[in-house]
C-alpha cells in the first residue's frame, strides 16, 4: 500500500528516468538555432571540428580508459567483466556527453535540410520526409547511454539510431548497427546513408554475398550496417586468419542492435560455427532411421514435448539391440549408435516438416522458430540434421567438425558498449540486465495509441478456430478493412491460404518460402481490402502504412492464430496495427489443440470449458482462460531464461580460454611484442613441472630426477647438470632451468629471426 502511494507521489523508475531525459531534450533544442544558417556543404566541416574536440577530450582520459581495458582482459568472471565494462562505458560517455546536445541538434538540422530530396532505397525511389520528434531524441539519448529504448512500432527506430551512431562515430573507433536480415541492413544503409554522408561520415553495409575486399572497406567506415550473423562470422574468420591483411574487423567498439530482443534473447543460444569436414560415414544415419521407424511411442520410447527429449524404455532398448544386431546398445563400442538412434527418434517425433524445417531442392533447411525465416547454410548440431535428412530420405551431408564457434550471447558481450531498440523489451528486462547489464527505458509514443485490443477467443478444436478466423477475415474484407493474419508456422499460414482460396478471397502469403517478395507484399498490407498472411517475420522490421480511406474504416486489423510461447512475440504482431496514432485493432484466436495450451495446461483449460457447459463450436472469452494462457507463457519464458542462463555459466570457462587465445593470436598477427607473455608462460610451466617431479617431499634425493631430465631434454634440449642435491633448493632449480630455457629461446630467435 505504502509502495503504491510512493509511486503516485514520485512516479515509477521509468517516469523519473524520462523526467531526466526531457531536460537533455531541452538542451538539444536550444542548440538547434545555432545550425539553422549552415548549408549542407558546411555541415561536414563542423563535423570535423567536433571530431578534433572529441579526440582532445579522449586523450585526457586515455590512460584511465586503457587501464580499464587491461583489467577487462584479465577479468576471470563474466560478472567482474560486466562491472568493468560499465566503468569503461561511463568513462567514454563522460567524454561524449558534453558534445551530445550539439551533435544531436546537428543531425536533426541535417534531416530538416534534406526534406524533399529523393534517392533510391532497395530500387524504390523515396522522398525524404523525416525530422526527429522529441520522443525520438529521448530514444537516441537512451541508446547512447548504453541502454535499451523500447519504442512502439512505427515510432521511427531506424532514424533514432542515426544520432547515437553519429555521436559515437566521432571517436574514430567505428559503430556497428545490427539488423535481423540482409534486406533490412541494405534498406537502412540506403535509407539513412545520405544523412550520414551529409554530416561528413562514411557508411558501409555488410551483405552475405560480399567478398573480403568489400567487407574490409565496409568495416573501415564510420558506420557499418549488417546482420548479427555477418558480424559474428567475420569475427570468427578474423580469428582464423594467418596474416593481418586477412582480417576485416576493427576493435569491437559500439553496437546498436535493432530488434534487440530477437538477437540477444531469442537467438542468444544460437552458436555461430565455422566447420570443416570430418571423416565419418553417413551410412549410420540411414541404418538407425530404419530402426526408429519400427519403434512405437509409449511402448518403446517416451517423449517429453516441453524439452523435445526422447527416452528409450527397457523394452525399446531390447528391441533396438535386436534390430541393430548388437549385444548392448550402451556398450562403449556402440555409443554412437545409441546417440544416433535418439536423434532419429527426435527427428521423427519432435521436429515437424513445414514447421521446424522445410525440404527444398533435396536439402533440409531450418525454419527460424521466432521469425519464420529460412536459415540456409545453418545446420542442427550433434547429428540431428543428419537424422532429419535420413527421415526425409534426401542425401545426407557429411558430418562436420567445429573449427571456430561463439554464441550471439558471448559475441555481443565482447563490445565495449552495446545498446538496443525494440518494441518489446520490458517482459525480458530482468534478463537484459543480469546477462548484458542493459537497462530498459520505455519511450512514450509521439501520438496517443488508438489500437483496440479485443480479448482472446478460444475454441475446443483447431477446426472450429480456423473456421472462425476465416469468417472474421471475410467480414473485414467485405467492408474493405485490410487484415494481417499472423501464424506460428508455414504449415498454418498455408492451411489458412487454402481456406481463403476456396472462399475466393484474394490474399498474399508472407512466410519463409517467399521472403524475396517481402518488401512488395508488406508495402501493400495496409491498403484497402488487402489480406496478408504471415509467419512471425511480419513482426520484425516491417512498417505497414495505411492506404487512402483505410483509417475511416478502422485501420489495419490483426488476427493472431495461436499464441506464441513468448508474450513479446504476440505483442510484436499486435504492434503492426495502430502505428503513429493510426486506428487499428487486434484479436487472437486459440484452440485447446494448440501446442502452448496442450503442453502447458491444456487439461485444466478443458475442464474449465466443460464446467462452463459450452456446446461444440461455441467460443469462450473468460478472465480465467486469459489468466491461464498468460501463466503458461510465463512458465515457458522462465524455462527458456533458465536454459540461457545455464548455457552462459557453462560456456564461461571455455569462453575465457577462447578469448585469451584469440587475443594472443591477434597480438602475434599484428606484430606486437609478446616476449613478456611468453616468458611468463614459460615460468609457469617450469614451476608446475618442477613441483610435479619434486612431489610433496622436501628431500631432493627423493625427487624424480630422471623424469625431470627426460622432460627437459624433450622440450628444451636441456641437459640437467649433476647438482649438489643436498645444497640446491627447489627455487634455485627453477631459476636455473628458466635461465637455460630463456637462453635456448634467444638462440632460436637469432637463428630464425624475431618475426
């Protein structure tokens, strides 16, 4: 009670943060008049002046910044590293903050001077019509501070990123703007490029088809657009380079991540892997697939749908052993067979064609569970992809061995500063803060939200639910209102498409099979009478503008078919309607056969419906049901958070080792003097080995002198002298060996040269 009263008096934490940010906006607006008289030709000169002033300020903090960077390299735990990164972010922001008002005012004035100018974006000519609103200035300040700006769909996040990108690029260390796909990276670079160029900055874009030279040029720019995949893989390739000239990336300075929840939450566990062929036969997968087809669920194996795991029963083990012709499936000789059989059963029972993957041109291609996009080139690990290929009877690609790998979670934690933008972050605010030290600030909309959010409608069966969806589409289509139908899978989008074709309703399908036409389809989704069916990709990076006369009809209507496991994804779909104060509405249709309800509480919901005595075909909207659905989503979100947290803890030791090795490798490639590091490692090895051969005995005559002699001969070609065993201490032996090894290294250096 006291907390509620206090909140009303002083406001929420977000309210207090916004109050502080409005003061900075006032400072920016006061600086605008200063740049009104500048011409577009004069603006780059002012940028150069700002660069010089920023450089001078950085020089004053250089020693302190370098000291913190060194401490980050030496930090042993992720929490210690996050604390030091926070300190580094504070120091660098302290340098840039005094320049923020005039830098942002200059970007705003540049946008104003570009009004009415035309240029091509993804082969479509556009006319520039944007000048940042006050709320966009708030979002831009939040991003510069290294936080997440939660901004509703249509509030102009792409434009918002230009201001913090410009300010941070003044340091000369480069800024990466991360998008979720190649199309958006190219679009945003071509759309915002003239703004940066008018300011006197260089801007590049990384595309998946680009070669080494183009990539190096793009990374050398002040601002670089690209996808999380491209940035991550270039980092791995750089750490496999054998010459400095083969490296493309500079230091990882500042990343602004668009759709940050998609990249840092949904794809956090996704490992980026560079692999090479392994010498293993693929015949084993066909063999176990034949066996898997003969085993029966419930009798020979059990399935846990929540975690997508399969366990063989005693009967199933005996049956599999007989079919495979082996004595014991868990004999060490046949462990590979046991593993492959489990993967084959998972492939048949836990992974559905047209939902989790598709088969195209004789290849199994993964479908992103969050966006519905195809992920060509990406493969499931640990033999699962081969099991799917055997299941679909296509050619099995050879198993690969990992040459370099990193998860998105760990890659983005390498940057000195990260920030993000999205329409849906508050649900995951705790995870953002605990894993990435990112605070979420909710930015108010420029105009009041007018979207009507109707309560969920729930049916007993999927057929009843789909019939109701088609009925509502027909009703909306009849009055000319555009409709966007969001589905969880390609299979569902195509089922609804077939039903609409039977009804004679013209529509477009936007899913992982047709994303080449994405821009054209999305551009028409808000036109009068348009019906668009889309997988979850519709909620990412797409801007649906209303056609003429549509606002008067009620705007765009969203129909969600099934609920996603994460509330964020549902909210993204809702957010497609009602942008920039437009009218709009949304409604979700569910059935008790939906995976979410069936796996997480379906029986309880069914009992509720039966208690209410509803006949077949009759929908239900009830607070109990809505609460039960939300609770199911919360449980799934908590489950996935625990997995991501556990993965991070599991990865921490290996990640530290990889980081140290990559850092040393980079130092060698760049020709830095690593002599001191080599000598330190040499001393550590000698200390450890002498301690090992001396054992716990304090008497030298009891030490393993023969073992020590052999080790020194094999590693350093050092002949151990006949020491006075009674007078020489362990410390003196270590010192003598170290000096001898050092002398050998110097001899080799003279012979081969320092390089």
